[in-house]
DNA sequence: CTGTTTTAGTTTTTT
DNA sequence: ACTAAAACAG
């Protein structure tokens, strides 16, 4: 096989080129830089695989490389891969990263998406098998609750005793567990309205079917019904999906688990990636058990642990590992890193929530400036991670005052705002006259004189005649059942509706939206609205019109909105990130602040009350997630006093503070006891049992903060603490009696003032801020 | 039907 | 303490 008259220096013959390509495919460059475990996770393509990917171990890289690998080696074509995530963001990111590896071929990955979007696609194909049409609408939580409310009203269930929200929650729970009304365990029915749970659930499903609608839970549940009831359909999907991949497996609920098991049944080529230590969604149906029993469910499964952490320094990693070790139900991993050293986790106790925000803001300013041995940080490299959103306000207030730029991540989402949902209701009604829920929502928004009684009457007529509400309205308008004024209003509304529907086909949908908002009087009503939120709402609507341009047509737009309740944000400004621990999952920051580590706040009291030991373990995982977000520095803090729902409460440091290994922590407190007995940290936490401050914290390794204002060694409500700051507890009479009329005082919340009178344990104070006279039973600061 | 007063709820969040 | 929704009165 000698190539004819080919010179050694000439171009390689074609055969050689393809050989090279083959060699390249055998050891492709996308595998470069993977550690042995990661590589194993990528290359073990056949058979069940569970990848236990600890925090910061390169999970996403493994996931995307694995998919790219399957495609590059020709084991499957893009449309033969099923890859599911929980969020649109994760799906988007995965698609982008695969595209970066394998190029435009990634566009063929039509089964890469969230559980719900994939399930919705499948349901569109087989909708008739569960009594729906393929153009069914997907109701969000709000619609769902209103529908349930109607069912309860129709069934004369006392809404006071049995709130619709509760049934909505139960139904959601049932659907998460894969229970249709028929399969509902009898005991469950008892949780609502004297054993009527099941019947009401059934009625709700019936209403959904009539409306040709389903809720989010149904997407999965209907899939299950279809797969189990129609083996031929399931076999079809067995044929189609050669490889299955699941992200965040620890967050799957029972329905998702069953769905997956059905689809994986035949080929068993399923790869689940997750971390049992980061399971933080138990309260919405996630079953950690799914990941814990993977090996039992898929016999012969290969379990691969990714334990090398590329994110955090060793102190941070060790602190997090020490904390999570207190959890009993876990598979167990030992994370390690080559980034030895770094700063210890700093833990600090402060006087109150305000001191905490002052401390953190100071530190942010210092980090921003940089120092002798520290490089300046960008604002965006710092994050404050809180347990609950009410904790955010203190920081926002402080940041506004100091002009530190910040962004709050999460919060009420764009598409869930009332004005956006109103606008959508108009569109939905224009598109489909059968959409009763949309009709109810906007028939009197803006106010056009069609009140509750009229709407009820229309709905009654609709139910009687078995027609949609709009059709009922058309009938009623022709009669004299309504007052003249109401009739005219309704007639005008119907006339507008018809006109918009006629125009819908002729104009681009963003233009239609504008017209509807103007002509309905919606924007006018907002312009007249003097409340401070009205301006923002108008702007949201403008933004909405903008965003609509991204979809091809009205239909596509509404479809998109119902599944992707999320909008692409523009490039992030340089700002400190404030968010909940939940929304921080998957992110990382060089410097992380973890405020509010107090018993009852974090771990959340409610979580412990409702779910006991299980709840506590989930809280601990949340703490673990928090610490492992930090690359270089983590700062935990707790306050001795905190305002919760407007009330001042004494706080105890969180047990999680004690569970941090001493060797990796540097702790100090500005409050409370110092010099308690030795060994407290080693022998479990020592909570300050005294009914007084609760600010107390003591253990070896703790040092008194230099900036301390207090000299008294045992502060308590019974005594005045002498010190430069003169902080005084006045809940007890002896403390209040330390004051006399005319004393100058400072209160944490109300500011400066002077004492008007002392009576028992109460001080009456005239505050400088005009008109504020308050009776104080919490802490005030006496001015020297 | 609309404007005012009373009351309940207030962890975490996605689809 | 604050807010949003429900109940009530005009």
C-alpha cells in the first residue's frame, strides 16, 4: 500500500487524515484536565451510574463532558439523549457548555431541559390519553389556588376552617408522590375537610380537564399515567432514549423518580449526578432517599465519588466537612483540596441585627479598598447569604445609607407580578375565550363597575348552561338581568375583547399588548395611581412588551411564559449579592458572609417543629451549602438581640456555630459572657440557660472582641451594665429604675430621646423625632 | 360597587 | 411591624 509518487513533505493522504481524526476521537481534547474520577464519570457510559459530586468538585463539567463524549463517540445522536435538570438556568447553562465542546450539533438536543418542560413535550403528544387536548394550558400556582377555591365554594367547604391554600399544598404534595385521586392512600384523605380530601382532589382534577388545563404537578403525573397505562407508548420512548442523565438527583421527588425509573427500565443507561449533602428541598417533596438507595434501585450500579474540591481553601472545606459530619443520614464523602491554608472561618457575635449589618458593611468597604497584604475585591465577588428573606432588609438599609451597590437575587419574580399576570390574562382571553380564570381575573381590572355579585351571576349562568364565562356574559348582556350601568360596562368590555381578537391576527403581538393596555384603561389607571409602586409597574409593563418581541407569535409567547417563569437578566453590575442560602446553591464567591446564625433563625424553628430531626439535618445541609460557596473567606455571625416581625427577641448562637471544628475557626464575641467553664465546645454546645440575655457565648478558642463596649462580666436584665456605651436592659424593674426623668437615651430602633417617666419596668420616652412617644420595654442606650 | 377597617400571616422556591 | 387580603359599611 505505497502511495504513488507522494513526497514525504507533501500533504498527508486522505486516509491518514481520517486516521488522525479517529485518534483524536479516541483521546479527545475535551477529556484533558479531568482528574481520574471525573474521567471515569465521563467514560462509564453504559449501565447505571451514580456520580456523587461534592460541592465544588466540577460536577457541571463532568455532566456536559459526558454528554459531549456520548455524542462524539457516536453512541447516540443528539435526539436520543434525555437530560433533565431542575431549573431552566441549569438547562441553559448545560446547553451552552455542550455547544462550546461539540459545536452546533448540540442544537439537536431536543430532550435536554427541565423535568417539567420534557414532561410537557411528552404530554403534548399523548394528551388525549389523559382526557386533554394537545393545546392544553399550564396553570401556575395562582390559577391553581383560585380554581381550588372555586371547587371548595361549590362544595360548601368552610374556607375559614379549610383554607384553599392548604388543599393546594396537599394536592401538590400528593402529586409529588405520584398519587392520582384513585391511588391516594385513604389515610391522606383525612387531612382535609373531614375526610373529603380525596373527593375534592377528584373534583379539582375534573375541573382541570374541563378547562383543558393542568398544573405543574400534573405534567409529571399525567406522564406516569400514560407510561403505565400504555406500554406501547413507553416502549416507544425506551427505543428513543438511549442514554439518560439527571442533574441534582438529590432533589428529585417521588413522581420524578418513578418517571425516571420507567424510562430507564429497559436500557438501564442512566446516570444520576447529585450530592446528598446538598439536598435542601425536602420541604417541596425532594426525597434524599432517592439518592441514598440508588444502588438498590439499579442493581450493578457504579458509584463514582468526586471528592477533589477545586473551589475552596482547606480551612473552609474542613469547617464545612466538620459541620456536615454531624448529620446521620448521608452517604459520606471526604472532600479534599490542594489549596492548603488560607484564612480560617471567622465567627463573630454582635449585639444586634443592626450591629451585624454595620460590621458586614464595614468589612465590605474594607475588602473593596484592599490592604497592605490584600488585593481589593470587586463588590460582585462578595455575597451575603441569609436563611430567610426578612433578614435582607437590614443589609439593604445599611447599604443604601453607605451607597454600597447591591443586588437582591430572587424575590418576587417578574412573571408573577400582579400587573404582568393581568396583562397575560388579557392575552389569554383574547387567544382563548374558554379561559374562565383569565376572564375572572381581568373582567374588573381596571375597575369598570363589574363587581363581585355580577361575576358570580355570570359564573352561575355559565355553569348552568355548561358554557365558558365569556359566552355566558354575551347571553346575559342581551337580557335585562343586570342593572343598566353594569350591563353597559359589560357590553363595552365584550366589544373591546372582540375588537382585540380581530386585531390579534393583524398586528405583531407586542403591538397588540400595547394596544390592549392602553385601550382597556389599564395604563391610565396606573398613571393616576399615586402609590409609589405604580411607577414601577408601568415600567414592568414596558419591559414586558419588550420581552414579547423575542417570541415568534402570541401562542409561542404564552407557551414560553408558562414553562419558563424566568427572564434572562442583562449583564450583572458590580454589586454585592444578597440572597437566600437556597438561591445560592450552585454559585460561588471569593468572600461569603453568613449572618443570622442563631437558634430559631438558623436552624429555622419552624423547620425543626415541622420536621424534627429530619428538618434539622436539612438545615445543617443548608449551612454546609452556605460555607462551601466561599472560595477564600467565609464569615459567620450571630446577634444577641434581633427584631423578628417587629418584636425584639433575645437570641442564642446557633448550634451550627458550635459544630464548626475549632481548628478551622476564629471566633470572637462583642457581647455576653466570657470565661465560662472549659471544654464547652468539645462537650457539645453550652447554651446560656439564664432567662436573661442569651447573648452569652463562651468556650475555649473564643476571645473577647477588642471593640467591646461592655465591662460587666454578667450582663442580665437585672443589672445595669456599666461601660462606655452604657447599654441597658430595661425589661426588669431594677434596670428601668436606673433611669430618671430627663435622662438622655438612645434606642436601637427609635433613635435619641429623653425619659419622660419611669413606671415599673417601663420607660416612657419622648423621642426627638417629632411626635414619637413610645413605651420601651427593650434595650435603650443611656447617654453619658 | 367602592372605599375603609379589621384580621391573619409572615422559611426556604421551581416549574 | 408590616402587609395583603378579607370583611364591612356607605
